C-alpha cells in the first residue's frame, strides 16, 4: 500500500464495543492526520482506554474498523502495528532492570538487536534527556523520568503514530510540562502523528484538533479554539458537553 499525504495516520470508523450487556463504545469515529497532535478529551470512564485497547489489538474489533496508515488492524495487524508506538496509563517498565535493559528487551520483542539497536537506544536516551541514566535501575528514576523512558521505548521501532493514554497522570507540574513539550517537539520536528488522551485541559493548545469522548460516544470534534468559542474556556465547554459526567463507559 502506498501512502499519500492525505492518508490518515489513524482512522477509527464507526467502532463499537461491549462488555457483556454494557456498551462501552458506541459508533466512535475519529481521525488523526499525519504529523498532527490530536487530543482525545474525556472524563474518567468515558471509554478512552477501551478505544486504545481496540487500536492496539488488545481487544478484537467486532464492529467498525481501525486503520493505521491504511492498514486494517484486524486484517493486517503486523503492518498496522509496525507503524504504532504506545504509552499506556499504567506503568509497564521492569523496575529491577536498568533503563538500557528495558529498552533492549523491548527491541528484541520487535526482532531488533545488534549494533544498530544499541545506537538507536543511545539516540533515544539523548532525545529524552536521560543519556546519563542508561545503566541505572528503573526503580531509581522519578515518575517523569520513567515516563520519558516509556516514550523512548515506544519509539524504538520508528513508528509514525504514537498513542499516549493519560501519560501525565500522577506527575508533578514540571514533569507534566516536560512530557508534553517532548511529545510536541516530536510532532513538530519529526512529523510524528500523536493521539493524546487526557482530561487535563492545560495540556491542550488552541490549534489542537480535539475529540470529546463521553459515555462511549464522540460528542464533539474540532479544534480547541472552535470548541471553546461559545464558552469562557475549553474546560467550560467540556463541562457543558459532559455535564452528566458520571459516565457509564470504561
């Protein structure tokens, strides 16, 4: 399949998902263009993590379709997932391995090894500002430093799309700002496409594309400035859209 500039990095098309009788996602559609930072904004329980689990094939897609650079994740999972890097909300590094060992182990899972991988690890540790911590065990890192290692790990195989699920939850303000600035730099300087799931409003800029997910449905889409045009702020607009905020999705 040949990419074209207008081909979305990610296209989620009318995706629904249920857990037993409970509908977690209801005909969700959203698009992440190539080289763009797109925010998925939703309260806890809106369905963000379920959507990420479908995009990454942790759950099988039963209704609708998910395509990554044109590759259907159900029909061509290897081609689709080779373009994808993921940072999940839960911490997944091995605390008793060093930073380099964590990255090398993940590289091996992608079939990558040898001198080129060692050079790639050096490159990424420099990129995330942790080049001097490579030999340190992960348990000695701060929460923000661990997150930067997870971002480096997600980029090892040179994906063109990065998903981050509540990547700054639990971090102090300075660490949050560092993570957001790092990801935005990657978008700006490398052309990486990013889907950033969050419920923190100051992580979103006026020109960002935003999709608001509530009770398993996309209730609004557009750039942040437009969504907030008739409200005092994006947060106020969001609260108006999700005022029955005890959502039932997960």
